[in-house]
C-alpha cells in the first residue's frame, strides 16, 4: 500500500481552486462590499420535463439520479478577510470555490477541509441559486473533511441518501456532481476503477480505503458527492492525479463509511476522535533520537490513567544535573516499523479503537514488546 501511495503522487484539488479554477470561479465570488449578508430569495424552480421514453435505460437512470441529487449539491465560496494596514479598511478577498452537499435538514453541509482551509467567511449557494452565509461547525483535516452550517428553511434542505462503501465493487457505475471550474451542478459519469487506495491529507496523514474513479473530476469538484447508480452517497470527491491539473481519468473520493463515522462527531464536538494509547510525542526529541542512532517515536509524556500508563510505558524524565533521560521509544506496532509521529498515528488509526496492539519499544538500549489497548482519544 505504501508503494501504491507513493506511485500515485496525488495532486490535491485544492478546490479553493488556485490557477485556472480560481480565476474562472471568481465570477461566482461575492463582491467585497459590507455588510456580509446572504439569503436572497429565489424563484421556485420550474417543473422538470418528463424523461423521454426513447432514451436508454442507463440514460434514464442517470437523468433521474441527477435530478434527485442536484438539489442537495451546493456551491461553496471561500473569502479571506484582511485589514488594510494604511486605511484600516476591511477587505474581503476571494480564496476560491468548491462543492459540498447537504447532510441533513438542520443545514449541515459536508465538504473537503482543503476547500475552506484558507477562508475566514463562507457562502453556500443552493440549487435554487439562493445564497446563505455559512459557519464552520467542525473540521477533520486528517481526513480532509469539514462541516459547514447554513440557516435556511427546511423545505430547501433535502439531504442525500447515504450508501455504504464497504460493499462497492470495481466496475460499478458512479456519478459525480459538483462545480468544476465554477460551472455549478455539472454531472460526470464513470465507474469504480479501484478500491483501497491511499491519499495524503492536507496535514500529511494517510486517508485509507479511498475510491478511485474515472468519472471526470476537475478543480471545483472537490467536496462534491460521488453517487452510486441508485443516487446514494458513496464518497466525497477529493483529488485527482493529473500533471496538467485537469481531469485525466484518475479521480479519488473519500469513502462514505469514513464520512458517516466522522461527520456526526464533527457536528457534535467540532472535531473527530483520534485513535491512540495516551502518549504525547515530540518531533524535536525524535530528531535527537535519530541523531543518536535510534529510529522510532520518542514518548515525551504518558497521560495519567491511559492505556499507555497501565501498560507501564514511560516518557522522558529529567535526571540529576538537568540531564534529559529518554523513557520508551516506540519502534514498531504489530511488527511494522514506525519512524515518525505521522506513521504512529496512521497505524493507530488503521487498527481502530477497542483493539490490542503489540508495541515494540526501546528503553535503555533494550527492546521489548508491550501489549496496549488502542482507544478513542
């Protein structure tokens, strides 16, 4: 899996779209004029024409899925707020655009973390073209997910039905809906090209079990839904592999099983629980240990009452003469070597809470194995 991850060389579609996507998307940006208000009324949408009988079954199905899903897909605009150092005027600077979708009738909107990462204020445009001020409810940068919330009438808030990604098969038909290059509510169709891929999140953590698809995904699609042929959410479009920055037939979506597990936590607590054993680490100490010839993650401190403390693990201590003495250095988990904090966190995340792991640790030059329970922190 690590080899596959390196080979992908994923180009994250910072759907806050830099480059071409940024400039094309600017026509949809809000003008930098105070006050910052949204929620303009929109005309009722005209009734949809009937689907012609002469179309193929696949065409009729795609049209039906798009019609049902499009009302849940939104257009997100990110604004950075800065103050002029000379005039002290407040300026609103467009940071880009992206996609998202309605999660529930409480106005929660799911998108990618990198869509909102550079913004201070956000607007959400619904399918009826009404615009709403949005606030950030929670973020999980380690999984490139975020939740916004708008205060819109419930009749405007029709969430997508949620499917399951664990049952997906390579070759299944998929549909991606989003706002590529600022062109809102665009549909592309493809198949599941591969399963079990890995992406690197905006903060360097691994995102596992990613869906690969050949449905065209372009700048601005990030944060939008990937749907199965029944219109159920199966993933969040996140990235492409492309030397040019445009779709090359290799797109990636965060699996809905990960989304469904994390989004309720983001809504409730503003953050997602992290799997761990109750230790604090220090990259500075890790580098010092490597200079001393020790490859591993130095435990800086053990949290009181944690599984790590119960297992007898020890952190750094200061001896007589203010000499720093290392405690335990984690070098492997279940036989797999770990060298950095990111690798340690990824390993705990892969195992998940509620399971025992075998840690290989070094203390005073001697390696030993310790059994520790992974819990939600």
